[in-house]
C-alpha cells in the first residue's frame, strides 16, 4: 500500500469505528430501556448504584461547588462592578453559575470519576469472564450492570447538581456579603430574584444533569462491555469512556441549552 | 480463520467426558459454544433432542437452570462476598426460604472443604485454589444437570490440583450430573474421565473410553 491508500484506509477504519460505536451505544440504550420493567428485580443493584452516584460523590461535588461559587463571584465582582449595578452583577453570577458553570464542571468531573471507574469495573469483569458468568446465572448483564447505573446516573446527577448549586450560591453570598461586605444581603437577594425564569431555573437544572448522568453511565458501560485484551484494555476503555463522555457533555450542553430556552 | 472445524461429538447422560488438548487449540471456545456463550458460525447443539442455538433469550435463561459452568478464571463476581456469590442465583431466581438458602450455601461450602469464615470474604482475599473451590461450590448450589469445567486445574499447584480433581469426582457422585471438562492436564484426565475426546487444530481426532487412550496418541497430541 502506498501512503495515500494507507491514509484513506486509516480514515475509513476510523469512520467505521465511530459509527459502530454510535450504533452500539444506541443499541445499548434501547436494551437498557427494554430492561427497565425488570427494575424491581434488580433493585439491590440499583440501590447500590444510587449510593455510589450520590453519597460517594457528595464530598467532591461540595468542594467543586464551593470553589466555583467563590471563583465566579470574585471574578464577576472584579470584572463588572464598574459597569453594572451590584444587584445585576449578582444576578449574572448567579445565573451563569447555576445554569452553566456548576452543572458542566460537575458533570465533567463526574465523567472522570464515575465514568472511568464504571468502565474499568465492567471492563475488568469482561476480561475475567464475569460477564459470561452472569449469563450462565441467567442474569442479563445489561439489566444487572448497565440499567441500574444508567438509572442511578439519570436520577442522581440532578440531585447532586441542585445540592452543588445551593452550595455555590451560599459560598458566593458568603464571600460577597459576609466577608467583604461588597454587597448587602438584601441587595444580594434582590439580585437573585431579578428576571427569574422559573422554567429554566427548575427544569433546565434538572434536565441537563439528568441527560449528562445518563450519558456518563451509558458511555462508561459501553466501553466497559467492549473491553478486550487484559489490563491494558481496561485502561484504554476507561480513558475512552472519560474522553467520549466529556465531549458528548459539552456538545449536548450547547444543544440542550438552546433547546430549553 | 475458523477455530473449530466440523466437530461431531455425542455426550452421554451421567458420564464425565474430558476433552483433552494442548493450549490455544480452542478448548475454551468449544466449551463455551456448548452453552451458547459463543455462537458458532454454523452447526447444531442438541440437549435431549432440543436445539440450543435457536432458543429465544427467555428459553436460553430457562435452559441455564440446568447447567453450571466453572470458568478458567473462576469468574467469581468480585464486588460480591463469597456468600453473595454462592447465593446470587437462588436469590434472584428461586423462591427459597432464608433457612434453606443458608443450608444449601453451607452445604456447598463445606463440600468443597472451606470454612464458614470465608463467607464474608471477597474473592480478591482468597487464594487461586480457594477461588476455584468457591466457583465449584457456586456451581453445586445450582444443582445442575450438566456441569462444565474449563481448565479446572490450570494455574494450581500439584496438591491443589489433586484436591480439585477429587472434588470433581465427588461432586459428580453427589449430584449425579453429566460433567464436561476441557483441559490440557493429562493427569486430571486419567483421574476423572469416563470417556475422552482429543482436540487438536480444531478437530477431534479420537473419542473413546479413558483406557483406550494410548501413550502414542498423547505424544501425537502434544508434539
Ligand atoms: N469468542 C471467540 N470467537 C472466536 N474465536 C475466539 C474467541 N475467543 C477466542 N478465540 C480464538 O480461539 C483460539 C483458541 O482460544 P481458546 O481460548 O479456546 O484456547 P484454549 O484451548 O482454551 O487455550 P488455553 O489452554 O490457553 O486456555 C484463539 O486463537 C483465540 O484467539
Ligand atoms: Mg482456555
């Protein structure tokens, strides 16, 4: 093969791999939906995953949220206090933090934490024949492993995000009104209330992280189940899971944002 | 490239059939095909006249009730304790009282020569030999009609390997299951087999009683 042929063969392989992954992930999602009626049957697994997706991620979510709140406030007040009234500055900080900054940073970090560990966990089960063992025990790997994780991600990421949003706002309040007395608590509060778009504030805040949670779990499970070739394969799967879910999250963030406006 | 080519093999009720072959000849592929963990490109696999390959997903899971598989890597679920590994199948699929469940678990555990204190341990805390025993206990708890073993003695030292082959014989008597074993371990074959099939290059070159297996055949197999 000469150089140009090699290039096109490589390009073709990549394209095929891409669409195969899209197809497989869609198929996995459909299988997961098909497994939903068996949720009660797999309740133990679901409870365990809900625990992992919530309680175990709270500390990291809390740290991130507090510092997002602090950072956004310090920057926001410094950059725009000469341009805007203080209440409006607070309003801008508030909205950009809880609608964009907090959900997306949190989801990206959790894509790293949960997505990687999920892909590695399922991947190492795959290479050590545990997935096949499940089959011989008449337990559907999708129902037993994937579905509980997807449901937990779907339900718990919104919860964590709301929790994080509260913390971020609290830390923002703390730094601007309590420590520095840059703004009075009343003014801060009126800043929050300004032009409050109820639908976006409530639903946007629930729908986006729910989609990200589903995506993290689905992408992680997909690459976990595709794992082959020993410990190295497990490492590759978890890297792929993190990279792909991070890319999907930022892309969806834009489109969901537009859709939900 | 095909791994297995034109294998034609009958398995009799209640026998222990050992499929002997060197490493990398498709033994694992073969035994997994027998329970449809791997779907062959063509061919037919019948249990009591019923075709396995055309069963629906649901029917396959019902068929799984009749089999138990001891994997080459033991394949215990590493996020579950030994107790949960042993009980998982019964808990998920059978209406069984907690007392019966406990009784059957302990019975299997003691049968494979392990003490109650391993129940709370996780697979990673056990030695390879112990894991293999737990895997056999997990198979026993199911009370299957067919028992499949993939290289049950590989990776174990002499003493442990002997204990495992002893267990295989005892378990066969205990639950009178048909046992199918793939291995490259000649000693295991001599210990447990009723009948032997020799697998090389994806073909079965010989099937017959254990005593018919001659040294020349083995030399040829492992040359
Ligand atoms: N699911 C599969 N489908 C098709 N071919 C496979 C599959 N899994 C493994 N193979 C190939 O089949 C060949 C035989 O592998 P197999 O694991 O069955 O050998 P083995 O006899 O069990 O060896 P060992 O003694 O090392 O366990 C290998 O070349 C392997 O790449
Ligand atoms: Mg093998």
